[in-house]
C-alpha cells in the first residue's frame, strides 16, 4: 500500500475520513503535517512520520559500539521521529499540567497520529506581529521550571502496553552533538582547516564540560525548546499558556540545555537584557538552584549547543541542499561570542580564534 492510501485508510478507520485536509508547511525533519477540518468546525492536526525514513533510535541498553553501528540517531539519542515517542512524551507533559497536544488516536507502526490543534500562534509569529516578549517568555520559563521540578521517569508509559524510554543525554550524545561543527563547517567554509592537532585540542577542551553535563543530566529535557515550537495560549493559566510541540526527542539532560535552546534561538534575536531576565526568573522559580553555577553551565553548555546547531546548519546546506539555513548562522556566531566572553571559557575562545577565521563566521 502506498503512503497516501495508508493515510486515507487510517483516517477512515478512525472516523476522520470526511475531514477536509489542508497541508501545512514542513520543517527540517522527515515529518509532515496536515490540518483536518471536521464538519463540526473542529480542527485537528494529522501527523505523518514514515517509520522507514530514519535510522533506528537508541535501545536503552545499547553499548557504544552498538550505537555507532545503528547510526546517528542512536549516537545522539534522537527518537527517529517515532510516533510512540511523541505520544509517550505528550502524555507525560499533560500529566504535569502542561499544554502538550492531546493525542486523539495513533498507529505507532504506521507512523500516523491525530492530535489536538493548539493553533498557529507560535511565539515567533506573535512577536513578529508586535506582541510584547516578556509575557511569552515568562510562560515558557514557567513551563520549563515545571518540567524541571517534576521527577523525570526512566520510562514514559502509553496505553496498550506501549512505553518509551527517557534516556540520559550522555557523554556519547553530547560528543556526537559537539563534533558536528568540526566535521561539517569546513565543508561549508573551505577556508577552515581543522587538522589532527585542532581535533585533539577540541576534544580536550570539551571533555570536562561534557562529563559535567552528563553528570548533571537529571531533569526532563524537551530538547527543541524555542520560539517556533511554543504556541501562545493566553486563555490558559500559568505554565499552561505555553503550548508545547516537537518534543519527541526528549531526554534526561542538564537543566541548562533547554535554556540554551530557548535563549540561543537561531531564528530570532534574544537581547542580552532578555537573556538575563529569563535566567533570573528561572532561578526565582527554582530557588534551590545554585545561581552562579547555573549561569556558568548555561554559558558552557550553550557554547556546545550553539556549536552543534552550527554544524547541523552546515550539514543541511552542504549535504541536504537547504541553503536557507545559512542565513541563521551569523546570529549563532553572535550568541557564541556572548558565551565565550566568560573567562572560564578562555581556552575554547582561543580555539575558535585560532581555527575559525572571522571571514568564516557568517
């Protein structure tokens, strides 16, 4: 059965066969979305994630060698777009009182699901229309603090015996993330030369940072927490005003990781003033957090996360033929400079100054 026929059969079997289907714009993933317009006036989201388009996710007990053999998703501990991962994470988030979409029906084997429609008011869209930033970011921090205060389970359960593991964002995954920059940036910027000495220095600088991050991997981490994955829901209260999407790659991680995703946003400028306000607000909501240590971790892991995203964007441009991602890279370099202003990261700053010339940072 071809993919379209399978989708029609799924919708028919679940009572949505008469809905009008409206294609929605995609993202960098292999997922596709449609809006379903029911005869009652209700709108829903139809998610299509073909299982065969991704390499396998990471089994909980996989050895480093097995993860390498399985491929990038297993190394990075990505969910490979699996619908059961999305459903399991959505259920857990909703149980915490957060605004993840309700899952109406799904078929994990086929990679299909029908979800609650949270609307189109992405934070990024609302801000572009003139919405004041702070109420949006306050709701995002309220939601983030709620996630971090909850106990992050090792197993997220779904009905019918289906469950999804919440794996640690461990040293292997962090190394896989950071190493994207030296692997892919030279392919985009030929003036960059990263030889053996540079690679060895890169690893020596990052290893203690990764070890610290892996040791602190103790909270639920959305993993793609930024203004294009947050939906403004002003009619809800508190942490529920931030609608959450694109969370299927969730892991247990250091609490600074999602903060970096939020404040080192590749698609929009976050001012130093807003960054400081958000960090302070987070520490107010979680008073047991060591403020100075958290700020330092935010800069160190932020530098790692920014390096990861630069590497991903370089790969999207050079390997996948998606040149539009190059436009976001100058902003990321600016965020990286902000992190590297921390004297504790002086060795890392020297590495970038030595091996990545200014004309390659664009």
